């Protein structure tokens, strides 16, 4: 009899537990959005996943007045005393603040990471007077803007130096900045380094694409590339030619390794909390405007020489054709610096932080972080804090 009573009690408890689980599941189902979910729902969940919870941390999105314009920056990290890593986006015009949720979170354990939407693009696009801005879209102006951003960030975080990491177009003008103000930088890091290559290369991208097309017996590619030759009597010029060449660069793994186009890259900012719905909708238009406003203008803003007073690190995908790997290697061989490293990502092209994210993180930790003195320690918190459950 006692055994039967015990069994009965167990069954009652199990039934109660089962009912509670079912009720919880019903409640969770009731609060879950129907699919397809709204942008607000997706952005909100990603934002919650990305939220900085540490007392030493920082999570800031703020405008900065820069040489007569407003330019937005994001500052994120688990410990604001960690070395600063300022990321300078590519394009020209491919603002990145609202795309960083896809790759940056692990970096924030070791660095305070700053992203900057450059003049007239990204979060700066909607309120911008583009007619007034267009004449200012030069490399030299971007060098001057970058100096303002660097000094603002250093003051805000109370540090003397930072690591500057440019990507693609961001590597075209930032070497001049570290040459002019080496005292502000622990190191310069270039991802997808833009370079003219060795002297006498002519048009290294066109040359390499022709080699690839012929080795693959790709008659369509050869025909189109012949019409895109630098000395072709007809055919597109300027930005139109650059885009036509990069179409073939992407098809042959030279953009994002394994993907024949960059469609995915251009929608990543749709789900970033940093952009409003309107800003996300206008991102492609802003990028196109920024690209066309800069390409074809006087170069300016170039490094004065190949000599640098700070460590220089090149991070290159083996297959990169947007900023050709061979040209970057030739550029690297010419420079002199207290320390220089050329690191190859064997299964990447132009988006190394997305293509090989684990290896990229290890490279930041092992190669870059020591140049800035390493990550800072947390203070010990003796007792955990009580957290209020979400309602």
C-alpha cells in the first residue's frame, strides 16, 4: 500500500511538472513572433545578444562634429581600459557600423572597438547635404577627418595611443595619417590593402583576371575583359569599368571566397541596431553615392614615402582580387617599419574577417594585441548582482 501511495504521489508531481512545462511553452509560443518576423523583432533580438553587460564595459553610439559635418561612431567593449582598435571602413562609401554584429563581438573581449561611418555615408547619409559635401569627398579630406576622430576617441577613453585598422579603401588614406602623427598609434593594420603594386604593373587587376579567364578557357570572360583593357578604344571608363572588372573578380572567388557576388554583404546592415529602418533602406544608395563621389577625384592623401615609424601589419586573403594579393605583397616588400608582418588567409579573398573569423580573431590576439600592451584585467567582483528577469 505504501508503495502504491508513493507511485501515486510521483505521478501527481510529474503531471504538475508536465503541466507547468506545457503552460510555459504555450506562453513562450504566444510571445514569439510569427514568421517572417518584423525587422524590429530581429533587430531587437540581435541587439540583446550583442548587449555589453560588464560594469567596466562601454556601448556607445554617438555623433561627432568633424570638419563642418556630423559623423557617427560606435564604441563597444567589455572593458573600456582595453586597447582601442579603430576600424576604418572600405568602399569607398561602404559604411560598416550596422554590419559589425556579424563578426565583431569576440574582438570586444580584448579591444575597445571603434567603428566610424565616414563623411556623407552610412548613418550620416540621410541628413547630409550631398551637393555641398561632394566637392569635399577626397582622400586628403578623409585624412583630416580621421585625425579628428582619432583625437576624439583618445580623449573620450583617456588613452594616449590606439591601433588603427583600415579595410580596403580604408587602407588607401590611413597610412598618410600614421606617417603624420605616429605618436598617436600603437600600430597600423591593413585588411585587403589597396596598393598600386610593383612599378610597371600597369593594371594588375585586369592582368590577373585575363590570366585566370584564359587558364579556365572562359571565352565569355576573355571577350568582356578584352573590351575592358586599359587601352581599349571603346568601352566603359572610370567607376563603370571598375565595377565591370570586379564582377569577374567576384565570380572567380576574388570578392568573398565561395560566393559569386556580394549581395549578402550589402544586406547585413539591415539587421544592425545602429541604423533606423530608413537608414537601412537607404544604405545601398548611400554607398553608391559615396563610391561615385570619391572615385575619379584627385588622389591626394597618399603616404609621403614607404617609411613608417609604427608597426605595419598586412592581413590578406590569398584569393583577393578587389585589392589584388600580389600587388599588396609587392607594396609590403617596399615599406620599412620598426616591425612589419604579412599574414595570408589561405581560404579568403577580400572579407577575411567574415571568411575565416576564427583565424582572424587569433591573428588579432597573437599579432596585434601585444603591440598595444595586451588586454587589461578585470577587477574581481566578490558577489554576483541580482538581475531582474525580463517581463
